[in-house]
C-alpha cells in the first residue's frame, strides 16, 4: 500500500508547491517566468512571515501530490471573538487526481480545526456538491445589486466624507476590526489581505470620519461599459464597511454623488433586507419573472461551515442569549464525511430570573428517550442551523430536518432563530 503523509511545508518544498498551485488554479496565470516568480515570491513571503497562514502538503512515497493553506481566523461568533480555521488553495497534482487526496486533506483540515481549539471550519467551495458530501453547510447568501446610481438614498449632510489613499490603510484596518466586533460571522483580515490592500493602486477609497475616527469606508473602481463612449461607466463597489446606519447612509450618498461619472453601481451585501433601503431595487437587467416580479439582484453562496466538534462549539458560544426556555432538544446528526450518526441533546435553561436562556451540550445515552423534542438531520444542515444561516422552521418545512412532533415547530423555530445571519466577504 502506498504510504501517504500530510505535514507542514517548508521553503524547500516551494518549487513542488508552485507546480501544483499554478496547475490547480490556472485562471489568470500562465507558465512564464514572470508569473512563476510573482506567485513564488508571494507564497514564500506568506510561508516565512505570516503567522496566520499555514502551508500543508500530502506526500505520497516522498512526492508532494496535494497542497493547501489553512488560515487561523478571528471570527465574531454571536457577538464575541473566537477562533476559526479557513481552508484556502486546496490543490491536487494533475496526475494524482481521483485518488481521494482532496478528501483526506479536508479531513486533516477538520482535525486541525478541532486540535487548535477553533470553533468552526469554513471554506469557499470550488464545488458545492463536493463539500456538501463532506458535511459542509451553506452560509448566508451574498446579494449583488446592479442598479441605477440615482436609486441610492440621498443624504444632505455629507460632512465627514473624504477620499483616502493607501496611506490610510491602517485606519481602514482599525475600522474593519471595529466592524467585525459588531457583526456575527465577520472575520478579521489576515496578512495576505492586508498585503493586497497596501499594494492596491487600482481602487478608490471613500471614507466617512467623525472626530478624525474612520467610521466606515467604501472601496470601488470605475468600469467602462461602452466600446465607443468613455463617459459610460459603472461603479463596482468591492468592499463596504460601516459601524452604524448613519455611516452607511453617508457612504451611499457619497457614491450617489458620482452619478455623473457612473450611471450604474454594483453593490454586494449580506444584508437580506438591503433592498428596502433603495429608492428602487429593480436592477439594470430589466428582467421580469412570472408572475409580476421584477428582478432585483443576483444571489450567491460563498462561505460554507462545518462544526465537527459540536460540544466545543456550544462551549465557545455559551455567551449567546436565547429566548427564555427550559427545554431539552435531542438531535440525531449524520456526519457525511465519516458516515457515523451522533446522538446528543442541547439543553436550554433560563437565567437571570427568566429573562433569557443559554444552551449546553449533553452527550448522555439516555438523551433521546428523555428529551422534550427529537430532531434528525445531516451535519451540513446542522452546521448551518447552529451558525444561524438557516432557519429551523424552513429546514423542517422542506424536509431537510425531521421532527417527531411538528406541534413544537413554532417554538423551536423561535428558539434557534439568530438575530443576525453570519456573513463575511473575506477572500481566502
């Protein structure tokens, strides 16, 4: 039997790493010396200098056949900062595919998450069906609006708005960290993101300040939309960070003021109710969907979550406050990767004179018989439920989650509802 080993890579492994990386991610890359040297230098810097970036590879009989980077993230988990691990740049050598290498690498990634004390594994899928089969649940959708610039809200008071430069990146990072601390699911920027921010000469940066403190910013580019008219453009907003609704409205007003330069604007958001803020949410497509529906945006799923160690996740989120309930909810959860079913209960107990409840984990064998409610589902969907990107009621109505007593549905749907869905647009 061929011997395989997954271990941390060193600078000596970089040539073999590059051979896999450039072939696994060919888009926008070629095999020229210029391209090779560019990505070699970037990855070597990450390996040698960045504490949050970890390179691992699978060796088969001493030959590197698969690679990945694991990112040690700081994540907002229901209002408090916790650890998470992200999977990045998973690649298999072109001549070693379909040997189960990618699946083994994902298993190592999940063990790494648990062993480092992180609460959740997360990734951006190259194929959603592949990761669903491994137990990863869908996160919150990103909505992309492409609308007339004048549909953005107006704001007469725009004092505090100003354009920034690369010299303001440190202020942007501080602002982003403050944003993360207020938003469930948000991730602090890691070193590779910061490097790209400091080297980006192609974007414009609009900031809103209060008493010299940056409260929010929008990063955008102008894109020409005509082959024969340079005055026809759109604004593509790459990132928008804001600490409160006042800041958001001023940033949007600042973008609206550019309507003479850009007739339309693209904005991406994880706020499901964003369209209520717009004068009109009808997008530039003019598309009409039966019966009587006007297209407003495109939707996409990015981040996927997996909670491999449920007990550790519950402990990491014991600060979360739930509606006041005293109830034991039993789960039978099937882990798609291992094929094993785990049974446990989540107990909700009221605190502070019944003002709210908190949850705890109970793995005892008697849990199923003694629980107040019994549910069963796959680990992928259970992970989405615990993170708050899926609603229990919706999963039950669709048959994704099974319940023995549907009379409990409304009660449990209200109990598990998250006030804010988790969202991050981090590129990793």
